[in-house]
C-alpha cells in the first residue's frame, strides 16, 4: 500500500522522516535500518543527529545496510557512499563499525562481492525500515531503468542521466564512476516498511510513476506499488506537479 505524505517544505519532510525512523528504533531497538545516500536524505540525517544529541533516540543496537556504492571508490574516497554515511550520520550518532553493512566498491571478483552482501542481507535481514531517495529517471538505489528487474545485489552500468546528475559531487563529470554495486529491487522489496523521500521538482514525474498502476522495469520505482507498506514523503512543490502523467512521459 502506498501512502502519500505532503510536507510544506524540505525541513518539514526531513523532520517527518526522522520521526518515522526514531519511532521504528524506539519501538524495536534492534531494528535493521536500510540507509540511502544522495542529497535528499541529508536533512533527515541532520534531524536524527539533533534528536540523538537531545537524547530522544539512540542507535546503540541497530544494524544498518546501505543501498549502494560506486565501483572503484575505496571507503575513504571523498565521494564514496561509505564516507558519506560516516560524515552525515554514523559518525555523529554513535553508530559503530560493527553495526554497519556496506556493499564494497573495491573487489577482485564482482560475483563474490555481490554474493557476500547477499549473505549478509540474508543473515541479518529482513530490513525493518528502508529509506529511499529516487532518481529523476525513477531509479531506486542504483537500480537503473532496464528491460527487466534484477532482484539481488548486482553490479550496474550507471545511466548517462545518473552520471550527469551526480557529476555535481565530483570535480568533473569524467570523474564519476561508470558502475555501481547495488541492492536489487528484491532486496528493497523485502524490507518490512519503506519510506521514499522526494523534495525536488525534478523528481515529480518519477514519483507520479509510482502511482501509475503499471509496474515497468524501465521506471524501477514502479515496483513499489506491489509493497504492503510504503510511505512517500514529498514537498508541496513536488505534490503540485503530481498530475495525470502517463508512463510513456516518464520513460527515456
Ligand atoms: N544512488 C543514489 C540514490 O540512492 C539516490 O536516491 C538518488 C537521488 O539522489 P539525490 O537525492 O541527490 O537527488 O541518486 C543516487 O544516485
């Protein structure tokens, strides 16, 4: 079931998302939380940090999984998602290395790297609460538009649009890795609860697609319609653009 939550602005969206995460962790201190990167959840991570500092939530017993990592960037690379999570959340709220799981962007054998993450997910999962952003092309994690869905952790060729969108974090577009390792849509759909955050106008079409009643791997987020518990938090400016768009307007 999909629930749309419209928030006045980005700060409110971040606060609402933080309340959902904090409630999950308070109700079940040993929760497995799936974290996302990108600019959208930064406000959520700031809110969680504030709540932690005020003693309103603690993360001592949680275990974490992250959606994805760039292939070829080691953990300490300034643009690695691993480093992003330490700088934006883990390092600020007392989460320790022993609590976290991350797909590795550096490996000799891609199959083995994916299998290792799969076994960790199987052993520690299911994820209780998965946080998602969304790409303007409808990608979730790094599940890019394709002819079919890939369910498990895999290596993906990044779409040109994604490379362009993420170039803003690098000195130059040529520095953006061309591949990523990502959880598959099956891993994401296995989460008990999902919250998807979209605050930028550029995401409106992708968000609309989630309500399209068509499931299409060319817009990966459409799979979320089959999940039992998804809350989609959008800002007013995204909500204003949610009109009767059809899927063909979103693909490509
Ligand atoms: N792999 C990540 C996604 O997990 C994220 O949701 C998306 C949107 O990012 P942003 O929030 O910066 O727009 O793109 C990135 O490439």
